[in-house]
C-alpha cells in the first residue's frame, strides 16, 4: 500500500507541474499576443504617417524592424 501511495503522490505532483507549466505557457502566449497587437498598432501608425497606400520610407521601415 505504501508503494501505491508514493506512486499516487508522484502522479499528483506531475499533474501539478503540468498545470503550472500550462499557466506559464498561457501567460507567455498572452504576452506575445499583446506584443503583436502593439506592433500592429505601431505599424498602422507608421503607415498613416506615410500615407495610407504609400510604402514606408526606408527610415521608418528600419525603425519598425528594430522594434
């Protein structure tokens, strides 16, 4: 019975570790989504500065690429 309890405790810890890893991954994905939204907003701002249909100038394109 002791071996079964230890195995159960190990499995419980593995499940807890997997849940914690999932929470960390979700946080990273949320941060990445927010970063993408921010970059899209910045790109839209830069495009509006140049004109809606105009290509970005080399200077603004380089500035955006560095971000």
